[in-house]
C-alpha cells in the first residue's frame, strides 16, 4: 500500500493541543489513531482562525509549499467566519465562498484532492432539549460551493448534530469540556465549554469524518483500520 498524506486546514475544533490543556483535543489530532500506518496526517488547523485569517497569516501558503500529487486536503471552517471582527469575518455566499475556493484551487494546482467539511455543531440546547443551530448560512454556502466546484463534501455538521441529538443535553457533555471544579488537573475551577472537544469527543467526530470518507467512496477509505 502506498503512503498517502492527509493535510488539514481548519479551526480549534480540528487543531492539535498540548498536554497543558488536556483532555482538550481537536478531531484532527486523533484522526491518525483510526488510520493505517501508510496514512500520514499533517494537521495545520489553528485555533481561532477563519477562512480569511488563515490565509492572511500565510498558513495556506505553508500548505501550498508542501502539498503534492495524490495528497488529500481536508478543509473545515465556519466557526470563526461568523465572528464580528474584521480580521476574521466573512459573509456566507460571497467572501466565505471566495476564500474557501482558494483552498480548493491550491489543492488542484498541486494535484491534490480537496474535501470540504461543514462545521461541527456546538452543544447548544434550548430549554425544551432541542439542539439549536449556531452556524446560520455557512454550511449551506459550503454545500453550494462544493456543487459548483464539483468537490466532495462531508456534512460533518449534520453528522455531529445527529450525534448530539442522540446523546441529549446531559450525555452530550462528555463530548466537550464539561468538568466540575477539581475534577481535572488542567481545569481546577472546572469548565463548561460547548465548542471544544474532550479526547472522547474528538474521537467520536473523527469516526464520523471517516464514515464520510466511506460514504463518498474516497480512496482515503482504504486507509481506515
């Protein structure tokens, strides 16, 4: 089996973290656990970045220098494109799509395979226990671009929504950073974070991404353990 490289660009829900914030992990950090040794994960996702700020900081340029023929490029943004600050803010059907297209073009210029992934859901339930949408039109705009550019898309937003709804308001806390004071060494005051994943949560989301590879029939599916 030939070696395959998987490049990743995204935000804090995908990125790597060190032990100082454990058990906080992005799903890209644990993806390699479920892949054969011939699959090499190069996770360039960075906390707090949008499609726009990732590019403006030169991070896509770094990927362009390394990515090559036959590689896969997983692209997941949206959480921070929603933010109000000028450094990150994009609009769904205009600038968001325009910036996303630069990632697609970079992959294709280098003979790599781009794959778009909609943003993972936040854990936000209403008083009746129904999961609330927090991403607005960004997922729909990404789907529109995927169709226009004929790029494979994994609807990770829908998959994580189904997972959250199945677990419900209480059990879904295990996916995220919900700790009582003193329960975790790195969180002495406890935590109630509905965006960032625990190690368990990161693994569950990585499994959903792999499910998406299989559903799309991507060659990458051959590298799943």
